[in-house]
C-alpha cells in the first residue's frame, strides 16, 4: 500500500531541506528524498554571504570553517588590492557537512528523510502526485523539485526555467600548515583569469577551495583557465594534493521562467534562482525554500491547489536584485580592467563592494553607485573615438591598455 504525505520534496540540498524543515515545523507530513547517501560531497566554493544570518538561525555557525574578514583582489594575478574589515564579510563551509546538517534539522522537525533513494518516475494525477523510487512508491498532495540543475522533477513535468548555464571547475587542495595560516580570514579573488568570470581561493579549516567560473558556456574546457589561474597566483608549488571537480550553475536569465505547474513547484537551482554576477546560490536556495513552504502551508490550510503565489513572491523579492546583478555582471565581465581600476582608485567603490558582499547593500543600490562612478569615464572616452555604445566592448578591448594606465577617469 502506497504511503501518503502532504508534500514530497525531491532533493536535500539547502533548498529542499529548508522547505522540508519549514513545512514539518508547521505540522505537515513531509517526505524528503535524496538520491545519494548523505553526507555527500558537493562541488561548490561553500562561501556563504553574511546575509545568510538574516534567514538562518545561528545554529549553523559551528559548521563554519573560516570566517572571512579580508579580501585580496587581483587582475590576472597582478596589482593586488587588499580590503580589510573589522566585521565578517562571509562564512566558509563544506557543503557535505552543511547540507547534512540542514537535512538532519528537517528530520528533527518531523520530516521523513530518505537518502540513497533516487526517484525513477513521477505521475501527476487528479488531486495528487505519485512518486516512484527504486525502493517504493509514494503519494502526496504536492511535489517540490529541489534537485538542482539537472533535476528529475523538472524533466519529468516539462519545466523549462529560463536560465544561463555557468561553468566552473573547483579543486580541494591540501597545502602546508604555514600556507593555511597565511590565508586565515582572507579570501582571494582574481578578475581576468577566465572569460566572463573570476577565480577564487577560499580558505577552509584544513585545506583551500580553489576554482574558476564563467557566467558563459565556454568553447574551451575551464581546466586550461584553471591551470593559468594557479600559475598567475603562484599556487602550483603550494599544492600538495588536490581533487578537481567540474560543475554547472543555472544562473537567473530573466523573467518568464515557469517555476510552478499544477501541484508542483521548483526551488533553488532547479528554478535557476542563482545570482547572475557572483554565482551565489545558497542564500537564494534557502530563501526560496522558505517562500515555497509558506505558499504550500497556505494551500493546505485553505484547501486550494493554485501555487502561483509562490512565483509572485519570488518575482517580487528576488527578481529586481537578479536583474540589477545582471547589469553589474555585464559591466564587470565586459570591462574587466576598468572594473578592477575602479575598485583600486575609488575607496567608496571598495566599501560598497564589501557592503554588497555582506548583503547590506542591495544590487539595485550597488548598480546605481557603480553607474555614477564608471559611466562618465567610459563613455566620454569612447565618444572621443566616435564609438557607438553597442560596440563599446570591442572598442574597449582594443584600447584597454591605454585606457587603464591610471585612473579610469581619463580626463584626470
């Protein structure tokens, strides 16, 4: 006889576990399914913006492997800019431990958690959903897809979220105790090491997480850019042992995505709710799970099946930020030298970048400030060359060496 639940959640990353925790805490019967045995390794930088504190209790803090107070920014390994802060900027975690903690928290709240149980089929029937796995068959009123960029829920139900696929390559590298000490509390970011993206060195408790990522699907494998990044940062001789993994990141690509259908909805990466500038997804995964749980709770309490209110909540809260982040990304990744020079030359730009990383400055406000600082110098310079704005990128690439010799404000 099939077991019956209020909600079945497929996927136990931050989005799925947050949805399960919120619903179970409100007394609903929840089944959460994870295809892999937990804890399981998840390729990810594991950088939590400080704004995660706004939506998670502090009980996640024991999982923090490194608290970031300083950022070192370089351009293709050179021109080091060091920005220091007296308060935390971000928190570093390992995703296997962090995800397992959230799943355990959902189970403690009353959710039934099944790991190592892949979903093999989904049926949408009148008034219910039926989920088949390798171990059994389950029924529920509602279904949540929290199973990531290649999720079975989206494929089975014909979802087509609007997204851009970013590519990334990450290494977990063992280094000497002395190298670990030197990077305590500090993360390194590099612009220009990979087209339309950046490289990172994130310190963890006993190793470094290194990586490169691009917001565009590249013609070349990111491995070649990763090797150049290691060389430019002087890291090759420091790595004692390393494991590399590539992965895909579904970035927000505009309004119009379908994230609800009948008695189902998508959260987190499955819904392409990922910051299109930095590629941050954990905050939005947790938050989308909370919004989804609120909509599902109302639907079950008031006995209705329309879940479109979830899409409206996501659009109202997240889309303006994502759209502003798209504009920041277009500027920063098309005019890399200028973006770097701006941060180097203008103290206010450094501070606003820190506030944005902390989550205290919205992308909407950050973009407004960036336009004021950058627009004058860039377009006045290109106008002298009689360049149409739509050709700005190509022209800038050609003249960047002249343009970036000093302050970006060319008249100075």
